[in-house]
C-alpha cells in the first residue's frame, strides 16, 4: 500500500488519548507553528502543498484561506464541517472517533494561521457518540495547555467548541451550516457575500472539511513542498475513500492520489474485487451526488487511458464520459444491481433533504422521485425517460446551493449510460418489477 499520512497510527491502542497521541508525534505542528512560524507562513505552506478540499468541492485549501478578509478589530472564525451526510461517505466519522486529537491539532494550527480565537466543529447530529469522544479530547487539550489562554506561552488564545447539527443533509452546505450554527433554520445563503467576508455572525469565516483540517498538521510538520510530491499533478497528497457496495473488502482506505481505479477495486491490498466473483456493472466514485459510470468508463477513460483516482482523471470527459472524485464515497455495483431502482433510492433521499427554499429544487426533486417511482413500479411510459432528463436540466444551475445539482446529476447520468435498462422497465414492467429482477440486456455506454 502507499504512504499513510492521516491513518498511520489509527489502530494504535489508546490513540484517542492525549498521552498516547503525543508519544506518536501529536501536536508537533502546534509547537512548530506557534513557536517558529508566523500565521502567513502557515498559510503559505498549505498553499504550497496543493491540498484540495476533501469534502467534495476540491477547491485549493490554502487559496481559500488566503481569501479570508482581515478587517482590524473584527473576530474571525474557523469552522470544521463534520456534518458528513453524503450517502456512501463515512470517512470523517472514523477519523474523529479514532483520531480526535488529529482533528483538534489541525483546528489549532489552522485557527492560528487564520487569526481565529474561537473555532467550531459542527458535527452531524446523529453522531452523538463521536461528539462525546471529541469533547473528551478537547478537555484533555485544554488541560495540557494546547487550548485556552496563551497556548504554549505564545500569546495566542483559542477556544474550541463542538456543536451538534440539526439532522439535515443540507447543513453540509457551508452557508446552511453557518445558519444552523447561529441557531437558525439551515437554509443556504445567497452568495456573495461569501463566508470569507461575511460568514458566521457576519464575520470573516473559513469552513473546511474534517479530512482537509486533519491534513494540516502533516503539511506543517513535513512542509508543503514535501506533501506536494505525493500524488499526481494538481491532485496532491493522500485521500480517504469510503469503499462500499458489492466489494469483497469494503472499508475506509487512505490512498496516494494517482492510484488506478482498477487497482483500487481489484487489488488484494485494497477492495479485493467484486463479491461472489460477479462482474462489475457500475460505480459511483465520489458519493451519491456524482454521476454514475458503467464499468467500461470507470476503469478506462473514453480515450482508452487508465482511469486514475485523481480529481482530473475522474472528471476526464466531463459529464458525458466522466464523473467527479467528490467526497470519496466509492460505491461499487455488481451485475445484479437494478440501476433504475438505485437511482430512485437516491432521488428519494434528495427530495426528502431539499430545504425547499428554491422552487426548481423543491419541485424538481419531487418530480424526479415521482417519475422514477412510476418506472420502478411498472407504471412508466417511454416519454418518462426524457422527462427525467428534462427535469434534471431545469434544476441544474438554478438553485442557491449545489443540492439541486446533486439530485439532478445522478439521474441524468443514469439515463445517459443505462437508457436501455430504463426502457426495459417500460417495455417489460411485469418482469422488471419482480423482486430481485436483473436487467438481461447489454449495457449502453456513451
């Protein structure tokens, strides 16, 4: 396996405790940053590392930090987005529950770099057991002098709080998260102004994913240039993938970006191939919100090159023949998967989780669910397939936040690559609606 930067010590007994974490090099980045570096120098190291947001957007983290407004006498905030709710994604909770001090260390170092004296970890409301682990670790950090007043005698002060979420997927969108953190309903905000200018309590704010913040200690300790040597091109460093579905070895894997998708799926070092010796049918590579790809296009690009686990390679071909790395929620589907029923399941989720603020999303997600319900249950017509594509197009690009796209893209991609299976549900409704029914035809590729 490749180099492990975040999970090297994840299975060490007692690593969730401060003393054990310290024995394995914990909090070195705090000591280095506060004693030997200026805040701007920390930001520069993160920029040099090429670290991209690990929550799904993939925006360069250091560049995002550099956008933070710094008006005199105005507080700034660093907020960790731990509202991990994307179907197929479960990496952040593993980091927080087993390596809570790694996230706390990243929050301290990152807060110092941004000049924030109060920071927050906004955690998914259903993960109360993880919240308690984090609170216990934060108390240890306070007792050891890594949080509170005059940290390590540096003159820098930081208070860190954990806040349980409102139980809504939409709160994973950064502005909806900030609304919820302020005690309001978690509705996304119009942008501009962006959080870097007016975020939490209308003050300059940076919102980063758990995995992004957890990478900061590694970057500060090793140096941004060293971190950038790992990976391929603009996809630097390592990435956690939540592998699930029809795999022999589902789980969380930390890989060096650039690993071939085929090796990730079939190598004994990683997922160990498709269970029961079946054939791979399709993959959702980055969580339920990214376009699905059939086997031919997830293993190879449309031009015949090996598909790599990088931001650039997975998106090669655009949405016609490509997809997105997203949050790293890697869902593999074997030949027995009913793509239409699976797409309906995703659509039910997005309809339920829409905040209802934007009419294209509020109404469109409902239309997608209803039309797919008709097809799945044998009541669909051939024109329903084109209706799905039409509704998806009317949602895309017409909403305040990306939930609309997250609902539209999977549906449009499923029709694009598996249209014959959708047609089979119309032409053979009695056969298609039988429990465990499997589409007998040949897959359609773009």
